[in-house]
C-alpha cells in the first residue's frame, strides 16, 4: 500500500478518490514548517503540495518518495535539482486551472478599464450626481492585447478576448507563428518593441532567471499611457517598486496583480495603497469548479503514476 502525504488541504473531490482506492493510504497536514515536513515526509511514497516550500533538505529526507504532485502549474516552490538527483517525478495539474485564471484576467481587465471601485463607491457614498466629474473609463472593443506566454492559460485567454473583439497578439518564443494564427492571434517576435502598440498586456510566463523583473521601469516606460498591465502568473516577473513608481507617474492606465514578489505582501508595500493597482490574493484559481478539478487532478496524477498511466504532458521535464 502506497502512502500519500497531502500538504495543505485540497478539495474533497480529490480526497474521495483516495477513499475509494484500497491501494493507498493518506494523511493531510496543514503544518508547513520546514523542520516538521522534513521529519514528517519520511516513509511517504508520494506528496501532494500546494504553495508550501519543498526544499532540498525535505526532499533528501524522503527516502521512499517517488512523485510530487503539484496542486497547480507553477513549481518555483520546489527544489528541482533535488528531485532530479533523487529521481523523483514532478507532476502538475496541467488541465485544471486555465478557465479560472483566464476569467480572472478578464475580471481584472474590466475592473480597471471601467474603474469599478471608483464608480461603485460614488453611488454608495451618495455622490451619484457627481458622475460627470468622475475620470472616464475605456472600452476594450477593438483594443490591442498582448498575451505574454502562450500555454494553456494564454490560449484560453485568447479565445475569451476574441469574444470581446479585441486584436490579440502573442509573445512566446517557443510557439510557432502558424499555431498562433490558427487560433486567431498574431505573433510578435520582440516583446520590448511591441509594448508601445498594446492597450493591455497579460503575463503568463514562469518565473525563472530570465523572467525575474522582466517588466521593470524601463519596460513600462515603453507602454502606452492607456495600457493596462496584468500579472496572474508569478510574482517577481514584474518589479513591484518600479510598477508603483510608474503608476504614480501615470505612465500606464492601471495594473492588476494576483501574485506578488513576497506573499503575503508586506503591509508597507506601497501598491496596497495605490488607487491604480487592482489586487487579489493569489486567488485566480479559487473558483469552486477549479478547486474541484485541481483536487481531482492532483490525486489522479499520483494514482496514474503508480499505475504506470501518467500522461507525459503532466510531467515536468527537468
């Protein structure tokens, strides 16, 4: 019987898969302390993890560990060199979250473009008659949006933007022009030179040495004054200090962040008080439907692994 350690609660639909399978036993823990996990993980054959940090020390103490199943698609919280050295498979919930994240991007896009907080507050505070004095909103119809990173989420977002009749551009060096055009987008070869043509930019890249602080003050200066910048991928891709400065200088229309360089962000992070920043607590996937899909896929990946049936598209190549 295989032993599964579930670090951080997941949807009951995922737990139900294990309850129905006599080949597995499991334990759910919410304690993410490194020393606790280092001792707890000993003897387990598989781990399900959300955002908890899985360090080299934790991995090296797990002598029986064969697979880590990530509840999500990012894996910067896991020491990749350690799992490679220990011949451990890393799986992600590759098909579960695209719809929820793409919808969240549109949620942010609309809220910023239509100045939701400002307009909502004007009515609720009894200032209805001052509506003509409010800053004007902008339309999304016929506007240019750049999707930077064209995985499953980027593709899903493209389909939704088509419904808004936006002009869709894609930056992704690893995706062919033919594939992008087939879905209704146009490929841009150079991210930096394309920024000045875009009315909205949505980031969908992994965080690594090449993308860390990719969007800094100099890059934002190249954007249009009415541009909306959104990051629902990984904190750190946008330099938050530079973003706050750019927003204060009215270099762009607004920004939406679901992810931060430090999570949770410090209360003294100036973006928390910036009226041009629309923020959410790394919650793009927090729909009932998505959490159910992610819980199921996280556990199914583990089951499939031990049954020699894990889809290669869900395995991270290290």
